[in-house]
């Protein structure tokens, strides 16, 4: 019998006591069972640590780590999680988002294609209280590097990458670090594939960083010019397309 590969789930956490139990439960409910969940606490001041440790004592697939000092960004906790990951596949999940039960099972099948290094899916927006209202974000069937420059269609909470194909890729210490992570993988010549199903629920919180669209647009310009080193004309071209698509996604 062939042993199923481990999927390492990386979850940065900061003051998420209102949501972290639901997030963990959504992972425990996965139909694919060979996973490890690495939760890295960025020195929370609430009782997030207590909740996480209670789960880790009951389920040895769940591990608790803590940063040395508050970093104020998901980058440091994510990289700590990636460093400790034992799995072939690395998945990202924020501490307030949720997965639907078949997410990992559906996505793992896509890696049978030798050209696929990232699997992702569609997702649904929920409000801060967790209420669903059919606000579905549908992504393209597949994307390559050039497609992704036009829009970050890989929802952070849906993406998984294959370390056997690309190695461990860490987040750069910049804003929109997950987007740069996906770009760096696809730049190697691989593609990202969508399950074409809704597998995750994205919690829209009023004061979240991602709710500030003007900031995100400024981050995008920095990525195009200073990280991807595009020429001025190419950067303007991709930036305008990105801005239009970002606005369309935001109003859903």
C-alpha cells in the first residue's frame, strides 16, 4: 500500500481567539487525513495560544510555535512554519479562514500533472460573523507566470505548492508576500491548476489589511517594478489590468 504524502498546513496567528477554533476544526474535518498543521503564534495577547495548545494535546498532527517577538506581519510566522514543515506539499491557511471538507482531497489529484506546481480553487466570501451569502470568487481554470502578473487569482487560503518540484519556497518580507510566492514558483516554468470547485471560505473583516484596496495597488506596483523587474511599459500594462480585475473582485 502506497503511503499518502503529508500536506503541511501553515497558519500564522495573531489574536485570533474568536476564529482559530473554527479554522482548526475545518482542517480536522478534511477527508484527506495525512496532514500536519503548523500554527505559529505572533505573540498574541489574547488566549489564542491556550486554544491552540488544547487542540495540539488532543491531535498530534497539530503543532504550536511562537515567534520570539511580535513581528506585525504574517511573513515571519509563515516562514517559521515552512521551515518546520515535513510535508511534500505546503498549504497556506490564515487563522480566521475556513476550508470545506474535500479541499485537500480534490487538490492533491491535480499534482499528477508534471507541469502543475500549484493547486488552488475557487472560494466564497463570508462576513465577519461567518455567514455565507453566495459571494463566490471564481478563478481561471489554470494560470502561468504571465497570466498571474495580470491578477492574483490564487486565493491565499486555497493555494498549495509541491516542494518535490520546486523545493521549499519562503515568503519575502514585503507586502503581498503570498502573491510573490506564487509568482516565484510559476516563474520556474510551471503552471497553477484550479479544482474548479469552491473549497474554502474567506472571512472578510472590516479592519483587515486586505480590505484596504489602495494600499494593495501600491504594493502591486512595487512588485511589478522592484521584485519582478519589469520595464516601465510592461509594468504599466500589467498594473492597469490588475487594477481593473481587483476592483471587479472587490465589489463581489
